[in-house]
């Protein structure tokens, strides 16, 4: 059974074809260069760019998957969280196709997509059943530009948010720091390269949530402001200073993740840890989480390709596969019930479910 999945939650126009947990195609039109001069996603530009590229990514996804619309069994789209006017482009297109083909529609929470991205398999792999490889319960970290949260995954489809950010997300913080250092946007991956050359002990940036260690919350706005002041005081920046500033910032922000991960794992006995979201592409973060999992004999699962870490539609197709199996679909005659949910939470059902 093949699913055509669409995601336009923020600044990636994405379509994919999946079959079970296999990824037959995963096409992404990135708008990053369009938003670079704003240092963040500019909503109306994102909407227009989605409208311009949505048909292209869908036909590319179909042709790379070597199938045709007739062989698609269901259409899935991310309905939230994300930018309302961006989500609606993909959602409306998915509804349109569902109606045209008279095929069921599956609404997916974008964060659930990230969490289940670790279950995706390359198209050449043997099809695996989820319980064959995954031991539940698991803890999932979604660290992206849009969110930073730790989620207890009781089983596929049953979630509980354990920790979340009270202000900025980790991806946002890394991107802002990268911008301060003149590394462009989105700069998380460039910051990682710079940090490799630097000494993280050079600068003493504040520890997030100091004195509030018992709260299971992420916070990155304080360290971001401190970084801004530090960068101002270090002008003019040399290459060496950029390396050391990048290393110091990345180190402190990741220490905060480690501390919360340890705390959550102390409280929840789990078998697996899912490391997901754009920031999970970071090798340094992976090493830190791997160490924690090794100490506690927990299996670490990471998406098989970096393309599955950042926003993509294959992860929506994987989540849709499990919803389809549970019969959680909307028929093409009931599509009016579906709407975008910009603040959707992964542990809450959509209003129409
Ligand atoms: O999942 P994603 O596409 O999130 C949203 O758009 O919501 O992730 C994008 C984020 C950006 O903040 C980007 O800088 C960060 O993931 N990112 C990285 C790396 N690759 C992407 N951050 C640190 N190291 C990386 N290698």
C-alpha cells in the first residue's frame, strides 16, 4: 500500500511516497535561501513559495517512486503544528488529490512525523514490523527549528510530552548564534563545523535554567542574549574567536539537552531513545546522546539519513502508515472536517478524531 505524503509546515515544500515504513521517494524544495536575509521564516513568502513548488515536488515524488497516482492508496498531510498559512498550502493540495482520486485522507501531527522518522527504512530494505525493532516505551527528543521537546512514546500513536521549551527552540538558538557570527541562515550545521575547530571552554556562557534544575523545561533565550552581548564585546571577530564562540555556545546549549535527557531517563524506564528533528543531524549531539544511552543500556535510534532529520514528507508517510493500520482515516466525502492546527500538540488528538 503506497501513501503520498505532503508537508509544508514551515519553509520546506515536501512530498514523498512511502510503502509501509519504506521510503520510495522523499522530495524537498528548500526555501532557506529565500528567508536568509530575514534570519527566519517570512510567512507570506513561505506561502507563495509553497504554492509555486507544491505541484513540482508531488510529481517528482511520484516519478522517483516509479509509480502513478492510480497506485496511491491514501493521501497524508501534516496539519500542524507549524505556520498556518504554510500548512494550508499542503493541506489543501492533499484534500484536492484525495477528492479527485476518491482515496482516504490521513491527517498527521508534524511532531509525530519527526518522532517516527527513526522507523523509516530505505526502499531496498526488508519491510520490518515496528515491534520487531523497537522496544516501547521509548523517549523521543524532537530538536528542530520549530520545536524542542522530549516525548514519552508509550507505543506508536500514544504520546506524552514530558519536557518542552518555554521560549526559543534549540534550532532557533543555534541559528541565531550562527547569524551573530556571520555564518548565514539557517546556520546550525555551519556552527557545527566552526565549533569543531574551537575550544568550548574559552567563554563561560550562562547555563540555561540554572537554579531551576527540577523543572523539566528547555530555555534558550537567556543564553542567546548572553551570546549577543559576548559577540559585541569580542568585535572585531577573528576566525579563532568565531571557532571558540561557536564551540562555547554549542557546548552549553547541548549540555542543557543532556541534563534534561538524563533527568527524563531517570524518571522513565525505557528501552529506546529516538533522536530526531533537524538538530539531530549534529554529530556532536549524537555522540553525547549515544554516551547517555550506552551508560543506561538503552538503544539509540536515529533516522537513517540526514534528509529525514530536517523537515520532510517521508516521515509524514511513515506516521500515516500506522494511522492507516489503526483505521484513523478520513474519507474523501468528509474532508470539510479537516483544518490546519498551527498549535497542535503531539499528545492531543485533532478535533475531528
Ligand atoms: O527539523 P527542521 O527542518 O525544523 C524546522 O524547520 O522546524 O530543522 C531545522 C533546524 C535548523 O535550526 C537548523 O539549523 C538545524 O535544524 N540543523 C542543525 C544541523 N542541521 C540542521 N543544527 C545543528 N547541527 C546540524 N548539523
